[in-house]
């Protein structure tokens, strides 16, 4: 099918884009990599009246490392994250997640901001943003505001972005010494959206787990931290035995719904198996 008719604008600056979004409000949709929006339009799941193409706004792209955080511009392509030495060095969790996103052709066009603004519950980057405690920078006609990742993802394909707002970037705090991270997902074919995924980050300093943030994706309507599981790890030896002992807490942390991939019980089982594997990969785990 072809997309319904729409008007198209290609602003050259952020101010121009924000003016268009303010003018057309709910009738407008931002076009970034188009890897999700264009198929949605062709399937007539989305029918925006006006597309605001942000691809000419250079200030929205790129990766910058400062003293306290790594800033990833919304228009940064997945492939740039994949190839970035800064991401490999400072955000190894993101570096290990990227190869799981779709296929090279999609990673060449798809953007960091598009992935986070879409908020697919089985997407990798929103889970990484939550595990790493990132802050989203959002701009509207009235100025900028910052939203912590835990408050940004509101539900199935829903975020804290309001009509007229644009996701500009995300700021990832630089990891403190002794912190490590690990990532894993189960998918039927490599590149498919995850059946279940885990992004974990925290300290294994002195051979003990501390300050763990363990985020599951593909199991709820948004990326989800496992609070009881995290508490069961806190202060305990970073060892396979600790992880195995904590896994039962996931019964209370997660309540996956049955989906195309399997029953709720299957998904919970897979989440536990994967959590065991991913936590076991964390640097410093004996
Ligand atoms: C076959 C296939 C397989 C895929 N597999 C995966 C996968 O395994 N994991 C995964 O995470 N993704 C997957 N994707 C999606 C891909 O990662 C896309 O890149 C991503 O979903 C959207 O990014 P985009 O830049 O293409 O956004 P677009 O398609 O341009 O936009 C997506 C949505 O976000 C909004 N938006 C985009 N940028 C902004 C912004 N800066 N501010 C506000 N709103 C914005 C748009 O208005 C739209 O609603 C897959 C896609 C395809 C086609």
C-alpha cells in the first residue's frame, strides 16, 4: 500500500522545526530515519498530515564526550553508534546492543532519537538509556526540558514527549570506576525485535554487586527495571551463586504478557535464563 497524502517540510534549523511542530501540533510527525514511520504510513497505521523532516538539522546529530557525560544527538544513526570509538570506550552497553538492532540497511538510516521517541517495548536503546540512567533533552517552542529515562517511557509506544516537542539528545553519565555492564537478548532470528532482552549496569568493585540497574525489555509495555532482583544482588559477592539465588525475585518483578513469541510463563522463564547469562557476563563476576 501507499501512504495517505501528506504535506512535507524540511526545516534547516531547530527553531524552524519547532515552529512547524507548534503550528501543526498533533497533525505533524517528525521524520528522522523513516525506518518505522514510513512503513507505518504505508500500512496506514499512521496518517500524519504534515511530515517535518529533521535530516537537515546538523546540530541534532553526533556524539560528544564532556567531563561528566556522553551526549548522543537524536539524529545520530545506529551505524554511527556502532562505529564510534567514544561509544565503545564510554558506553560499552550501547556498543554491545547496537548489533542486535535490525540489519545494516536499517542501522544505516535509523536514528537514536527515532528509536527512543518510538518507544517500542522490545527495542534495545530505550533499555540501555534506562540502565545507564540517561537524561533526555527535549525542546519545544518554550525552550528545553530534561527528562530522566525512567520518566520518559510512559507505556506502549508512549513517551513523555508532548505535541510540539522534539527529542534533541540524550546525556549518558560517564561510568564511575569499578562499574561494568552487560547486554543480551533472545530473538528468533538475529536482527529481529527481542522476545526478551536484558541490559545491566552497576558496580562489581571489590568483588561485590552494588548499585545495580537491571532492565528487561520485550516483557512489558516499556523497558522495566527489576527492583527486587536488584535488591537481592546488592552488597552480595559478584558470583554465579548470588545471581542464581536472586533469580526467583523475578517472579514478583516481572509479569510478562503472552505474545507472538510465547505464553507468559515461557517469557518469564526466558527472562530468568537470560538474566542468569547476562549477569554472569559482567566484568568481575567470578
Ligand atoms: C525490519 C525492521 C526491523 C527492525 N528491528 C529493530 C530492532 O530489532 N530493534 C530496534 O530497536 N529497532 C528495530 N527497528 C526500528 C529501527 O531501529 C528504527 O530506526 C527506529 O525504530 C526508528 O528510528 P527512525 O530514525 O527510523 O525513526 P522514524 O521512523 O523516522 O520515526 C519513528 C517515530 O519517532 C518519531 N521521531 C523520530 N525522531 C524524533 C525526534 N527527534 N523527536 C521526536 N520524535 C521523533 C517519529 O515522529 C515517529 O513517530 C526495525 C525496523 C525495521 C524496518
